[in-house]
């Protein structure tokens, strides 16, 4: 396999990272190789040999041109600041410029200890590798910005968690792995020059329009704020709960990153939490928009000296910078709401914006919570309904414990559709293109993990992954993948795997 590396992060000063190779593993075996992604990245002479691919994507063989390194960063974790975190079990292999001109990072996750492992083993259990591969690739097919999975391998070694479990390594791809916590690290070090170098790097690579602005660093903050507002609105429209929205898990480029104890909701609840470590519900479904803004405030604080525009800003200059940053941050709620309304209007088949749409959307969500209805199927079945009441309504109302509320809501929805210009067929087609039938449901992901960890059986993973590649298309014989869990299948807690 020929990978034409073009590494830029490695040209930054040594304080940004530590150079080191992945730790070799005992006997890696290939689980999955994302050949279409490799082709899109511009890899040539692609090997089909599982042993060759396993050596490459375990880190046992370092390809020519790679410059492996572990990135340093800090972060607020559940509200508390950790001044040094960094890639504790990840190594950036290098970067490639794809044929479309976009630069991508290629990173191993679970590749061994680094100077930032903080006492950990630097490894990943097989379960989190399976989870991230399935969820990140599903997220991509659902049209949400995300890191992607290039390959997954078993390590042939066990890792100690609550018990000994098989180890694995994920190779993931992103437009960038710089985080809010990366800026926080240099801010906590009071290293303004490093902050400037990092900001200039991100502007050149991801936000070049900011360079021409009167205040490039304020423009940079503004673009990051807009990207996060859009991303989180997309999460909300899919019932996705990230689970650990720490600042070290928020990507500067606006991609979904670090799939740990994340989950897609089954039965809807505004305050749904799955993460086993989120005991206070800080990162519950309905808290995600506000946490997004909270994290962006931390980024703004880190950028204040740069926004102020001098090497050693005085108190007056900092106050001016605070005012500029505050104005940008104050736009977040409006930007988020616009994106949220856009997402849910499409889900409801509303394409001629009306003032009362927000009330109609929230009313449906409340009815879903009261009726304990499945999030994904509610919107999917809604996309099948016509303007006229019909027996097909029962596919939707049957999801609700009490049908009175949803029947009243359907009457309001149909009255609202009267303001639309599309025919039923046109509207249904548009709704069906945004309301998936298949998501990576927790119990199905857990089944894939159990088969892999307990029996070295990856057929459950393969079958689920294949279905998730066409989330909006009803697939013959795949009905079980669209169904919510039975009572004994419900997954109440998800785990990050560290």
C-alpha cells in the first residue's frame, strides 16, 4: 500500500507533541478495512492481504513517510480543569492530502503508552474499537461531520479493565485532531506565542477566510462557534448523546470526535443519559447545546490575548477583547436555534418556515417523552403519513403508550402542512431522506461487542455495519435492525473503555 504523506503538524515546535512510534502488538488480526475511504484518501496499490493490513494498522509496520507523534492538550473534564492531558492512547501517524485537496489526519487509537498516558496502559479494549467503528461510519452515512474509521484490528493481547478483555486498535481519520483543550493547554502555560502558532495553523488549514478579516483571531472564533452550533443541532436531530463533551473532546473543525460512552436514544427523554461516568447528567441529551456554548467560552478565554492583538495586552486591551469575544459567543444561541429549527423542520416535512413551528416541534418531543415513544421510529413513521388520516397512522400512534396526545398533535401537524406547497409524495420523499430507519442501536452494538470479545466472532459486527451503510433505505430481510430493544435487551449504561 502506498500512502503519500504530507505532514504539517510535525513542523510545529516540539512543545506541541512528542515523537514516538506505536508499541508493537503480539499477533494482530484484521477486523475491517475501509477500502472506499482509503481510495478516497488517495492510497494506491491497496493490499487485500489481511496479514499485511493487520501489520500496518496495528502499528507493527510504520509506512514510509509517516512521522508518528502524540499530541499534547489540556481540557475541562466534567467542569474541572486538567492542565495536561494529551494523546494517552493515540498516535498521529501522519497526514495526507486527498485527491479532493482536503488534508486529513490518520491516527491510531489504542496503540500504546505515550508521555500523556497518565498511568494508563495506552491500549484500547476491543469493545470500544467496535463501537467507534460502527458509530463513526454510521454518523458519516447519516450526513453528520465526523471522524471516520479506516481500519480495525485485534491486538492478540489482553488488556486489564474490570477484567481481562481482548485488545484492539482503531485507525481513524479526521480533518484535524486539534481540540478546544489544545488551546487551553497553551493558555494555561501562558505561552502566547504557541497559542498564536496554533491559531495560525488552524486558520491556514481549516478557516482560511478568517485570515483576511480585520481581526483574524476573532473571525476564527466566530467560525468555530458557527461550526459547533451546526454540529450539535445535527446530533439533536438524530437523538445522539455524545456522553463526554469535555473540552478535550471538542474538535476545532466541527467534527464529531471521541466516540466513548456515546449512544443513540431509543425511547425518547429530554434528559436521557447513558454514560456510566456522567453520574450528574451534565452531558444529558437536552444539556448538549448549553455545554457546547460552555466549551466555546473556554476557547474564547484561551484566545483573548490573540484577539487583543498585542504581545503583552494591557487591561484595556483585554477588556476590548472580552467584549469582542462576548459578542461572538452571544450569537451561538441564535445560530444553534436556527440550525435546530432547520433540522427538525425537515424531519417534520416543513419547508415554508412559520413562526409557530418551534412550538409544534417541542410539542411533539414532549408527547414522545410522555408516551415513551422511540425517537427514530417516530420520525420515520411520520415520514410515511399523508395529509389525510388513514389506517397507516397506527404505525406511528402504536409507538405511544397513550395515543390521545399524539392524535391531537397529528391534527395540528396536518393543519400546518396546509401551508406547504409540496405534494404528499414530494414531501414524503424529502422527509424519508432525513429520517433514518436504521441507527446503531445500543443493544445491537452491544451484541456485536459481545460476539467479538467473548467469541472472537465478527460476523455480528459485519452484518450490522453493512445495514448501517444505507440508513434511509428499507432493506429486505433486515427488519430486526430497525426495532427498539426488547425489555431484556435495553442498554442502560455505556462505557468509555479507558
